[in-house]
C-alpha cells in the first residue's frame, strides 16, 4: 500500500489555547502538504466511532469525552513515508516523554491532552481519512 498520506487531528486542547496556527505552520514548514482540511466539533458518538479500536482501553471514556469537548481540525497530509515521518514529528503519546522539539513535547499537556493525533499505519490513515473526507475532497 502506498504510504504517502497520513491523517491528523489538532485536538480540542490545542485549538482551545489558540495554538492551531502555530501547529499548522510547523506541519507545513516540516514539508507536509495539506491534502484536505476541515474544522468540526465531534459529537460524543462520532468520537466513539473514530476511536472504536480503543473501546476496551481504560482511557477510552475520558478520551472520547475530551475529543468531543470542543472543535478540532481534521486533515489529510502528504509526505513520503507520511505515517512514520508524522509520528516521529509529533513525538510519543505522553508529552512528558516526547523528544525535544516534537509537537507533543511543545504543545501537549498530559497523556490525554497531547495536542495532535497521527495515524499509526497506512491502512488506518485511509480508514481515518475516509471517516471525515470523501475521496473527491482529498487533493
Ligand atoms: P497515539 O495517539 O500516540 O497513537 P494511542 O495509544 O493510539 O496513542 O491512544 C489514543 C489517544 O488516547 C492518545 O493520543 C491520548 O489522547 C489518549 N491516551 C492514550 N493513552 C492514554 C492514557 O494512558 N491515559 C489517558 N489518555 C490516553
Ligand atoms: Mg493511536
């Protein structure tokens, strides 16, 4: 499967603090091209659907409540090896453990409110992108 797209979300914590513009600038300055972008406020049901793979995890309820607590920016990004490169760029799940200079180290506050989402495989990137975008809207 081609690996030139990934799917990302700027989460409610980052948007609420007014950091979306700075994060978007870092994304594009790093060489990711925006292929699709939209702002929306997910319902609890929509967040549950997006994170259905995590429904057995202890953090699931807190996660879906957080992700539906305010607006987010969802986007599809293009880059060679997009999935791996984007995850390296954002850092590990827990901002306290994320490498210096990563988005989560800089903009995240805790393991739940970690500012951004990035897909974990090319298959999931396509699935996640199709949760929010039609093929015709991905440039
Ligand atoms: P990832 O976003 O780095 O891929 P996942 O394990 O897929 O991490 O978890 C999805 C999201 O769930 C995380 O980005 C974070 O917002 C939240 N999360 C993960 N682990 C925990 C936890 O231990 N406590 C609270 N929230 C968590
Ligand atoms: Mg994940």
